């Protein structure tokens, strides 16, 4: 772990087709890259678990710090369609 790294608790709030879900537990992470990785993994889980069988979908992960300030956001937009009358 880098010397300048300070562990902080981050909260990963999700907005998707089911509405808004606030994270009231959070995760303690010590690097910004870990925040990005966690948000990406959450979006990948949503894509795998919720999007099959749907023609489109959106998901947003907004990350708050311990002060409640939004510090990071990641989004996924999914759409599928036939290009021609196959």
C-alpha cells in the first residue's frame, strides 16, 4: 500500500430499472482505483443479472464518501435490436 494511501469508507448507491438503492454499509478502500474497480464490478453484475431478456436498460453507480459527498459516478447503458428484418 502506498504511504500516502488513507483508508476511507465509500458508499455505492445504485439507480437502475428497479429504482434507487442507497448503500448504507459501504466499503473501506484505500485507493481511488479500488473505488473504480468496485463500481465497475457492480455494473457488470447488474448487466449479467438484470439485462438478459430485456431490450434495453440503464444503471448508474454513484459513490459517496464518508461525508456524504458524491465523489465518483459510473454508468451503463444497454440496448439491443435487430438491424434488419433478419
